[in-house]
């Protein structure tokens, strides 16, 4: 019986909805006769066929499919194409015999490869224990690895053989090791129930120092894949990609390009483990940009797409030559849809940089033509690329007192609702391709969330292009937390679901773990950012379930206190919490009982209360209203007119208190004058904002700064005061007579 029923029979017997989806998958390939062999369930959910009847229907349908499995799957209207003859000879390596002239009957399958040789899918689905034997059998079938009888020599320039393109850089490349790449091993693995259950109890068990970074180390689960790391290795990378990458690296001139740090990160990517890398220096801060990490994940993505394409093409050629009745299980190499890589980015100008770099890192033979580049530049190009020095100087003059990150991340000249599909054909890169037929999808979380919500309102729309994502990359995750991380979570949840419409591929070529709804265990998720926070860590721990395991970067921080003006005394006060659930209430109660009475009884004005989140902002606002306090508001949703009015009131002491939020400061960076007493209700997420806000006290006679924190604020605390100080501040034992107060002054 076909693998298509493995692990799904019980669900079909017990779940009406699952039977419906499987029926649609079957009928998408085999148009049903007048009496369907496997009828869908009735509209009433309470009517369930008898078990024996369902089993008979299922067996009857599978018998029909089994009789046809020796033929490369096609639709009924295109079941056979005209015959082509391929007469020629191929020299086999190491004295293999010359092939005899044969007449090859080519029957093209209805898969994701189009007439221009667009491809989709990945490698054979078989248990890991049988991977070596299966791959060796493939090598024997076609020693050169080229697709015989289907492509010209020019076409094969794109679809290189696995033997030629496997790059171990220090590993063997002989016949015995052909095809043994991490790509093959990962996607062919037959996942067991024990492995799925073990995802709930993963433990980080090993540490490895990061080469070239003294204060960071990699921590991972399962086997230590970096124990015997080869500094000169780029495992599994296709030869053409590797050579082009090295050529680009030589001309780039960056010190991090082609460095051991970059190769170590690429090795982690090629291991197909989930990765959390939250120490990536962004391009918008002063100093040398860390492009090595971006290059590594782009090369890994290109390698995955090209290997996917090569495998589908190779299997198409073999299916055309296969004998009637032969086993075709090893040719299951596709998903429900074509897109395999999803890259989430916060702003369109960042997407512009990533796409341009992706095109630059693509070998010249694959990008003879780049379609719609002008349209892409017009829609996504940032100010610097639309005029370089002129616009750069204009932007500098427009915001003379703004920091560098504001000039890049300001939403006033940035688009945060965008999406673009990228498709690789034989020698062309197509920008703005249809999402269902793209190889890459680059989008913002906001855009995808809007599309997901549209499908709930309009049932004719779908997001099925997310059903077969195998590599998810979330870059600049720290900026997304400033937008709204709640947009990221639903996007991850909607990945790798069963499609709502019949799959746009050949059911007989779909891997069983897609049909068994196990695709999320094969998806690799790479999260990158300048820092991490509890929201990012929670998504990494609970929404990333790769069976290969997880790796995360752990770093020690020096802090940013040295950037604060020397005369400002900073007082940190720790409050106790009973539980994580009550942490917000404990913070608010401490503010009401211990902090606000001193403010209320004081005649001093110029008091700024800084809140990190909008929910804290609303809670404090309501409390101040209830106390009839003299205050003004400056938040992320406050209009420019109201902000100008509030700044005037505060500076002239017409309002005693100003309530200020982190997101407002991040997106606006207005200079606030008249601050004499700063109370940080909660510490900022972004460490670079701390000295900017505290230095607002400059000019005051007796500046005061008080910051509230609990043991749950360790991540924020260590980025500001340093890991050494933060560890002591949150680990101090609670004693009745102890005052949990820490003072920093120069």
C-alpha cells in the first residue's frame, strides 16, 4: 500500500474533516468517476459512515491509485504527451560502459516544474537508516547526475549534478559520499512518535565558544554538532554557490566576510536546526555592519532552493524512464505548494537590502535576466539608494539631532506592510512572482497577518503558499518587538498547515510527512536580532519544533552606563514578586504605595514617568486621572499636535508630570525639555534608548533617576548595567531588614 496512508488511516476513520481534505487531495490528481470511490462526508458533521464502509472505500480508492503509480502522475486531460527520442551516448566514470541508444518516452508530471523548468520540492522521503542505500541507488541510475533526455547542456548549467555541486570543503567527494548532504538527510528522515514526544523535554546540554567573539557561546540540544567544527568548511553548499560566494567576499572587503564566525554560523544553518541568534549588529548603528550573518542565511536559503529544484528535475527524468509496476516511493519529493523559504522583515527598506544582496550572491549563470528590477527599486528602494549623497545629506539636515537608527527605522519614510515573491527559473530571477509559484517569499508580519485575516472573511482567498515553508528566517526580530510581536506569532502558527484548497502539485509526489501534518517538525526557524526578550524566547521555545534540535547564542553584556552623563545618579530599586502571573500587578502596587506618594506630596515639577509598554501607559494614565494629578501624555498614538502642546505644558511647568512611552521615543525621538526627576516604571527593551532618555536630565540642578525592576527583568537589566551587575542585582537574597537598592554614579 502507498505511503500516503501511513499514519493517516486512523485519522480518516475518526475525523470527518480529515477525510474531506484527503478526498480533495486525491481528486486533485485523479478526477473522480461518476460514482466517487471515496465519497466526501456529508455536510452534517453528525453523520459519520460506518468504520467498515469507510475502510472499504479507502481501500478501493488506494487500489485505483496503486494501479497507476508506475506512470509519472499527470492530470486526466494531459495524461500523455508526445514521445521524444533521445539518441546519444554518455560516458560513465571509471570505465563504465557506454549507454546504448534508447527511445525514451517522456511523460511530464503535473508538478511544480513549469515549461521554463521551474522546480519545487525536495529529496526522497525514506527512513534515515535507508538514506545511504537509496542515494547510492540514485547515483547508479545516473552516474553523472545530469538529467538525461530532458535538458540541453545549457539548461544543465543550472541543474548541476549532486556529485558536482556537493561541497564539503575538506570532506570526501567520492562516489561513496555522493548526495550525503544535510539537505538529503534532514528531509528524508522518517520521524518516529518518540522523537515527536521528545520535543516537549528538550534540554540545552552543551556549550561551544564563538570563534572571534570572547563574550559569547553557542548552547544547543542533542548532539554537539560544533565539537569537531572545521574552520575551513561550508558543508553541503553547492560548488557554484560556494565559488561565487568566495568571489563576492574578496571584492566586499569586510573583515567579517568569509571569517570563521561566518562559516560557523553557516554550518549551524546547514545542520537544519532551529537557531536563535540575538547579537547581530544592525546596519543602522555606527561602526562596521555585520553582513556576514545575513550572507550566511542567504546562501543557505539559495542552497536549499537549488537543491530542491535539482532533486525534482532529476526525479522527473527517472520517472520518465521507469518500468511499469516499479516502486516510485523514493520519488516523493514535493510539498503542497512551491514556496520553500519565508523571510520576515520589519520594513521595506530592509527588504530592499536583503533582496539586492540575494541577487548579488546568486551566480551569474542563474541571473542572466532579473525581471521587474525597476519596479522593485521604485517600490522598496530607500532614501540612500534613491540618490545616495544628495538624499543622504537631505536626510541628515532634516534630522540633525536624531540618532542613526531613527533615520533608517522611522515609520514616516518606511513601509511596514509589504510582500514580494521571488521565483528562480532557468536563467532568470522573477521579482513580484505569484506567491503560490514563488521560491522565496519576503514579507512583513503585518502584511501576512492581514492576509490571514482576509481568508477568515473571504473564503475564496487563501494563504496556502505558507503550507510548505521549510526554512523560516526572522531577521531584525528586535525591531519587530517595537512594532508588535503579536503579529509574528500568528504567522508562525499558520505555517505548515494543510491547504484549504486542493494542492497545486501531484499527490503521488507529496512527502508523507506533509500529509501526516508533521511538516512543522521539519521546518527550520532562524531568528536573528540585536537582542532577545521574553516574547522572542517564548516563540523560539514553543513555536519552533524542529526534530533536529535547537541552538541559541548566549552573550555577556558590558552595559551602557558609561554613556550616561557622570553627574546623574541612578538608583535601581528592586520590588518582590509572588509569581510571574502577578508580576504586573506587583509592579503597579509598588508604584502606587511607595513611589507615587512621594510625587504627590512634592512641589517639584518636571517629573517624567517612563513606561516600556502601552498597557503600562494606559494603567498609569487611569490611575493619575483617579488621583486628579497634574499630568500630560506623550505616547505612540498621540498626535503631533497634542505632543507639541504637552511638551509646552511640561517645559513651562503647567503640568507637573509627563507620562512617556518607549515606542513613542523609538519612533519619534522628540527632545523633551524640563525633565528634573526621571522615574522608570519599567526599563526600556532597547539598551541604546536608556542613555538617550536619562541624559534628558542634563541641565537640571539636582537630577534624579529611579528605576524599578524585578528578577524577571534580568534580560533588560544586563543589557543596561552589564551581565555581572545584573546577576548580583536579581540574585540577592530577600531579607526582611535589607533594602534592595542599588546606586550607580560616576
